[in-house]
C-alpha cells in the first residue's frame, strides 16, 4: 500500500506543482506586468517612426513584435519560473494573502501606462520617518529591482539595435555586443539604485509600516529569496535576454 501511495504521489506531483506555478504566475502579477511592458513597447516603437528609414522602422516593428509576442513571453517566463522554483507554494500563499494582493496591486499600478507618463520626468520626493526608511532599505536590498529594471530598459532600447544588426550583419561582433550590453546594464543598475529608496517609497506608499515589515520579512526569507531569484530569471527568459548574465 505504501508503495502504491508513493507511486500515486509521484504521478500527481508534477501536475500539482504545475498548477501551483501557473497560479503563482497569475497571482504575482506577471500577466498584468507583461501587458504594461507591451504598452511601453508600442510607445517605444512610435518614438522611432519619424527618425528611421521606413525599411528599418518596419524591421524594428516586425522584430520586436516577434520577440515580444504575448503568448511566447508568457510561455518562456512560466517555464523558467517552474524550472527554477522547485517549491512554489510558500510564494503562492504570500501573493494570495491580503498583503500579497496589496503588494501586487501597488506594483501593477506603478507600471500602468498613464502612471509612467505622469511621472516621465521623475517621481516626487517623498518624506518618511526613520522606521519607514529602514523598512524600505530592507526591501531595496531584498528585491531585484535594479536588475529587473535594467533588463526591461535594455529590452526596450535594444529593439532598434536588433533591427540594425539584422540589416547590417557583422556591424558588431558578438564580443563587442556583449561588452556594450554588459556596460549598459551596469550603468542602468547604478542609475536605478541611486533613486531606489524613493522609488519604493512611492510604489508601496499605501502599505502601512507593519505591512512593509511583513513584506520585507517574506522577501528576506529563504522562500522569498528563492522566488525572487527565480522571478528574475523568468523575466529574462520572457524578454528573451540572450546577453543576460
């Protein structure tokens, strides 16, 4: 009987975990963030329209639409999240909790197109007492915001370079391209880091101090670290960031 039960567990576990990973993907806001990214992509495409020759502009649109096709992005990100996060249930429990839903709502609100347009010239400087700033500092150290922000920025900026490379093969060698990407990635991470505390104060402004403390506790826990490490890898996979470290 024990052998039969063990076999039954082995047979159902992959399906259970697959469902848990899919539930986690939805609960933690991935679908909404991907939609917001595609809105930003459309805006980036339009910015190039009047500055590029028609053939190059069309190549840019075609290449970026192919690379960032919605279902393909979701598939790549979900598969990588499932591959890298062996046990999803602790993260799923957090993001399905009232606090987790509040965190996701704050994060998805911050990346809505109208919010990005409203704060295109920078976020307002927020005042906070020492306790709240300490909690935000803990979050800034635990969340891979610098790395994620740099990957998204590189993906949006890279659509023109990808198209130019396709039309002019050999313009940049692989080593040169990798060096430029790594250098730009590091500069973006530094820029994001310089204002990270104020950014997080703005994004999580509706969370109380006890909620921030609970959120930071999850992010700093082994389960939280495992989730955010896997989430960063999933983001890179979704963006098809071949030059990511």
